[in-house]
C-alpha cells in the first residue's frame, strides 16, 4: 500500500511516516516509480513504534529498542522504566494529597501540616509521558 493508506491505517499523518522512513525507524519498500510501499509487516512495525512513543521513548531510543541485538538496549529500557516508576510514585503522592485535601478539616490548607508537607515536596514537573 502507498504511504497515505499506511498513514490512515495507523492514524498518523503521512509526513510522520516519511520522517520515520528518513530516520531509519521504519523503512518502507520502494515501487519501480519510487513511491514508498508499506506491507502488513510495516503496519505492525508502525503500530509498535507508536506504542513505544506512548510509553515515552524517543525515536532514537525506539531505534535501539526495536532490535534485540542493539547496543544499549537494556540500559535504554531500564532508564525509561526508572522514570515511569518515579512518575508513578509522584502520581501516588498527588492522589494521596488530593484525597486528603478533599476532607481536610483545616480552614486553610496552609495551616495543615499534612498539606504543607506535600507542597514542600512538590516537583517542578509532574506530567507523565509528554508526546512527540
Ligand atoms: Zn490538610
């Protein structure tokens, strides 16, 4: 199938597939006329790359992760796992904080030791999985 059809099937713009092709993430075949051609196998690879993006891996990291023999593959995955676990810990703290605040008996949060303790540890950046 041509690039437009492949892009539609995986739900991204064609320029994304062109970029992934040019950077060697998912390299399409070429027709005699020079058009990029995608097989069902390519579609599987494209959806796998999207899944890797969903867990926060960059394109260079995804290139490393896709092939089992790549140097640094285990380190790349372990680095991402460590970040995910840190983010989960922060989200657990955020959840506990809000669960406390909803029923906090202090008239001002700033007068509550539990509330201010959380504020003292709040990080500058808590959003998990920034995309692209
Ligand atoms: Zn409180």
